C-alpha cells in the first residue's frame, strides 16, 4: 500500500448507527481510533457500547467482543434485551466473542459457538493472539469494531501497568495499522486505579464520558447522560446528552421527558412529607 493510500485510510469516518450518539459526531467517528467510554457505575457505559454492537451487526458488519466482566452468554442476552435480532448475526458469523471471563468459573464449561476462551487472561499476549487470529479469519476491512468490557476488569485480572501497555499496543496494531475501531469501557471512581485515569484519557483518541445528571442526582433520581469529551480527527459536539434505555435501544430524553421526571419527584416528595 502506498503512502497516499495509507493517508487516505486515515481519513475514513463511520457512523455507529446509534442515532443519539451519531448526532453528536456529525461527520462520523474515525475508523483508526481507540475509544474509551468511561464513568461511574450505572451510568450507561456498557449499554452504549452494546448498542453500537447491536447496530453494527444488524447492518451486516462483523464485530469482535472481548468479555471480561460477564460471560459470553450474558453479553448476548444483554444484546437481546436491547432488541438485537440475533438469528441473522449468528447465522452469518457476524459476532465473535473472546472469553476472558470463564477462567473465573470454578468448573470447566463447554465453549459456546462463536466463543474463543482465553484460559489465562493475565497473559496479554494470549488475548492479542486470539484477536489477531480472528482478524485474519474475518478480514480487517469487514470488521466494524473490536469492543472490550471492561478495561477495569482487565486491570483486576492482569495488572494495571500490563493492561495499559496492552491497550497501547492494541491501539497501535488494530487501530493505527489495521484501521479497525477499538472501543473499551472504563469505570471511574475506583480508588485503587485512580492513578491510571489520566493515562487512559491520554491513550484514547475518542473519549465518551458518562454521568448521572447532577441536579436530578441531588434530588434522588439517577438520570443518565453522556458527552463526547474528546475526538481526534473529526468534529464533535461536546455537550451533555440526557438519555434512557428502552427495549429497542437507547434514546435521547426530551425537555418534556425531563419535566415529567421532575414532576414525579415533586409528587413523591409531597406525598412522603409529614404534616406539621
């Protein structure tokens, strides 16, 4: 491939197929980017990534899903809960799962179809080799993305220093060399890994933050928000977007939706107040 061809590949942008997310990236996301979705527990990180996976496979694209926090069957069940039509995806080999979870199970279990078990997830080379073999089989140009949930659990099962170095190598190899998007979830607020928060931010090309909307959280309601905080190589709108999850996926909450939530809180407080 010539230098001109390589430069042209670096300009390739894509849309995730998730309307609420793509609205904040008008031109699309760079294909050669390592993206991190970070935030506190319950902020919607995994559901955003799962929605990307669901939309990609429903569009006929292939994905690789690296499972650390959950078993492969749980991941697939979570996708189904978002409205994923799994028959076509499985029949056409559109999803392959790298299982870094089952080593925790205290008995041997048979591997599912489309699942590739890593017996020692602390060995980062084994994970890399498994992903590389899948890319060779599936074809780099046909892969919509590699998705990992989560970097935090990777820290636990390996070591933060080893995990960060592996993430850097994956960014260099899969994103920069092969032009395959890589998305990972990262949990914030854990004291033992706080020193690595800035390293993860620095390593990423795209950074999506999640949080619970502060005013509602203060009133006792957890309302999810996300923001594209950082994106190299493409325009983005860095504002907080309020969203929720339905059976058909994630969607943006309107001002009217928020007013109804506020009213329900007000009614709850009124009904729960004690008379003078």
